[in-house]
């Protein structure tokens, strides 16, 4: 029984590895740009991963409530929830 159990464990480990590798390859192929960006929150957001938002300051401001400061860092505008256009 020990050999059969070892074989099953090896088969499961191999299958999980194949699934993980396929998922990573698919994400890279589709140009995965990171997670979702929520309006009025920069928590965990890397602007470099979202060029469609942060590459267009007007989109960043109107749809997400973000502005770029003089130091180059992005900030959430005050009273963001009441200002952004949805």
C-alpha cells in the first residue's frame, strides 16, 4: 500500500504543478496588469501595473479620484466619494 500511496501523492503534486504553471503562463500571455483598482483607494495599487488608468491623468481623476502630486506620487483627492463621476 505504501507504493500506491506514494504514487498517488506524486500524481497529485504533479497535477497541481501543471495547473499552477498553466495559470501563470495564461496570466503572462494575456498581459495581466495586477488586481482591480477601486475608486478612491490606492491601497495595494502599483500605478505601473495600470497604465490605462495612470497613463491618463484625466481618467485617473474623473473615474478613480486620483491625482498626481508635484513629487510624482499619486494621491486620492479629498472628498473623493462625492466628486468622482460614475
